[in-house]
């Protein structure tokens, strides 16, 4: 289920807000993660090997088809590198999924209430997609805010998921 570190090719970059982009990678092999987890992404930058953990913003089903998306806010060295210099076709190292910020049906309530700000929406967006595709069986209510409306990440996508759940 967990292949260890593997190579992943940057397939697509989508601008979400002025300082946030979603990077979609195609991994060498399928892998499994749970909505709410993160992965470590790394590469060589100017002669130094650097890496950083990022929350996964795609649905778990996508990883079974070797795709994983990470939504990155431009703040810091590696995030700045991704934002300013990464391009489709670049090859990165992708680590195993990690973290326990996941829905656990044995211990968690059937209705999750989430509070997120800015790029903190990322794991909840992954969870919302997993609920929509039937991977997770629960209800999710998200209270999400940003300083300005144009900084709301996944606004249309979350609205579409909410409309489909009615």
C-alpha cells in the first residue's frame, strides 16, 4: 500500500488565488492515502536537495490512478521555488502519505464540523471529495474564511460538491 519514496512528474499547475497554486503529479506507482493526510515533496534546488510536507488536496481515489494534487501557498523557500520555477514535466520525489488528521468511523461522529482558514482548507477539500465519491461515509460542514473573497481557495469546487450532496 505504501511504496516508500517514488518519483513523481509534475503534470499540471493550476492557479487558485494570487498566492496559491495546485500542483498535480503523476506518481510512478499507484498508492493509497486517506483524506486529510500529507506527503513530503522534494527535489534538487540550486544544488541542494530540499523537501517539505504538503497536505494532499486530491481525493484518495486519484492516487490509485497515480495522481496526487498538493495545494501550495507561496510562503517559504521551497514553496517559493514551486510557485516561481516549477513547470510541467519536472520530476520530484514523493514520500509516503503520513498524518492522522483523517476521519475514523470507529471514534469520530458521523457529522464532522470543520473550521479552516486560508490554505488550511486543503485536507478538508480532500475529505469533501472523498465523501462525494463514497470513499468516506459521513457528513461534513465547513466553516471557512479568508481575509478577502478572492483568497478563498476552492470556492467554486466546494460549492459544486455541496450542491451535489443535497
